[in-house]
């Protein structure tokens, strides 16, 4: 069925997605999007920056996630539509240029995250199957793209099983590792200084972006006024407990330098130290499951963002087309193909993908900051506590400064990327097929 994009003057979209998701589905989508690269890969980068105090970095990120989740929990029930943070920012600022830049950068951030998970999955799979990684990449791309197209329930059921399995694997690591923690490994907890905690936090915070994906479920979850808020807080609580527990075991059971020396599979190396070869293989399976579920969640988020951008004339209106099961098939295919190309490029050139991953992380920092500000601007509707928002904004400024210290060039790239969005949009609107991007009445 073909849906017609609404004009900006209308309060509600002409056509909406169907409500088929339960609370548990939304929770696993959020957890699936969060437990991916941060704990299985980025913990090595964070540990290199801060040393044995890396659990404090995870705790700081957890606090910031709770504060950000507060804004999402206030906004999502009031504006239950696909698009997550983009939708709230668009409603709060009501400026096309802001909507354009935020919308496309968020979409790209999700696509970049998908590419990162493709590379991670291929890397873990290569340790089990001696096949070129660019071929192994399609073991994650094809099945999950197909599942998302077949139907939301099928994709959600698969996500539920994978997320449950990877939580159990991390729980095994924590339970076994607890008995091997050596207090001497925590001596001199701040070898790089206390300030390194915040810089390390900037490296791992991308692992907390899953609650934005929960915001994207607002149009497909049953009873959104109650379930979105619950899903956000439940997923953040579970992920925070796991992240902090795993990081304590990781730097407590082995010396932190061991984690730094194994950037590709740090947790497998940790598990091997006290669980033997079977432990390393178990965590390898955990890495496969984590990257798979994270890819599935990020693909879902990217498709709903492009669906919403098409709905408001910021992407081709073809992105709003829905199948008979109310699935935005074209939006899914766009995200899948784009992330596949970027992922294959990342397999060939890892340095290029690292830059893209950093760009994705920086983008989410800005989006979460803007969501908090959007909550403040819409506080008469959301009834939000101003003091909580003030604290959230202040901490995000700390995180952004820390991120710039960690990788200043990423922020330069982000400015260039946003500038290119404006240039391309102006060219399309002036010289090329405007009927493809906008309704005639909206084109100017």
C-alpha cells in the first residue's frame, strides 16, 4: 500500500505503522542495540585510556543514560511516532534546517553502527570459519534484512532469543570471573589521571544509544504511554548492571594491560584466563550474538528514521511506502544496502571504519543533548523537571569536550558532513527531481 507524505502543517502523519510490539520486544530491541561493540570491543579502548578505573567510566555512562532516558520517557508517550530523538527535536525546534541536519546525521549514525556490527560479526565469525570476512559479512546482512522485511513479529521473536542468550553468556562470565578477582589489579586505579575517566566514557558511550531505538518503536508498540517508559528504564538498568559487572571482572581477573593488548576480542582473552579455551569460545559466540542483535536493532532504527524523514519531505517520499504488513520495505533496503557497502569498506580498510564509528558516536552525543533541550522546550507538555534537564545538559557538555580531546578530527568531519547535507539538499531542491523528494505544494 502506498502512503502519502503529509504536509508539515498537519499535526499527525497520514499513515502510521501498526502496533504489534509488546513491552518485552521493546526491551530486547533496546538491549540488543546497546550490548554490542561497547563491552565486546570498545572496553579495550576505554581501558587503554583510563586503566583499572574503567568500571567508573561505565558507571558514569550509566548515570548519563538514565538522565537521557528520563527525557525520552517524558517525550515518547506524548509524541508516539517513529523517528525517536529526531521526532522530538523536530517538534521542539520547528526549523527545517535543524530537522534536515539532525535527521540525516542520525540516519547515518545508525547506518555507521550497522556497518560497525557487520565488521565485528565477520571478525568473530572468522575465528570459527576460515572464510574471507567480506563473505562472512553476508551471514548477518541477508538474514536480518530478510527478517525485517518479512515482518516485525518475526524479527522481534528472533531478537528476543538472541538477546536472552547473550545476556546469559555475559552472566556466566561475571559469575565465574567473580571468584578470580585479584584486588592487586586495582592498585593505582588512575594511572592516566582522574580526568581520563570522562575521556574513556566518550569512547564507550555509543554502547548506550539503544534507548533511542526504543523511541523508534513508539508507533509500533502497544500501549506506548506506559510501555515505552518501562522499556527504556528496564533496558538501561539491565545493560548498566551487566556493563559495570563485566568491566569489574575484566580488570579484576586479569591485569588491565592484557585487555589493552587484545583490542579485537578483549573479553575472550579475559575468559580464557580463568575459564580456559571453552571460555574464550563461549565469549566468541557471545560476540557473534551481540553484533548480530545490535545490527538487527540498528537496522530497525535506521529504517524508521528514513521512514519518518520521508514522511516530512526530508528524504525521498518512496521511503514512506509500506508493504501489506505495514513494513517500510524500501527504507529497510536503503539502510541495509548502505550499511553493507560501508561494512565491506570497513573490512577492507579498518581505519576508515573506525573514523565512521567515531562519527556515529559523536552524532549521538549531539542528538541526546538536543533531546534534553527539546524536553526543556516542551516541558509544558511533558511536565519535565528542569533541574534534571540542567544536570543532563551539563554532563553532555563534559562528554562532548572529552570526546573532542579523544578525537578532535571526528568533530571536524561532523561539521563537514552536516555542511554537505545542506549543499546536496540545496542542489536537489533547485536543479534536480523535486517531485521525487517533495510534494509540489511543499517544494520551494
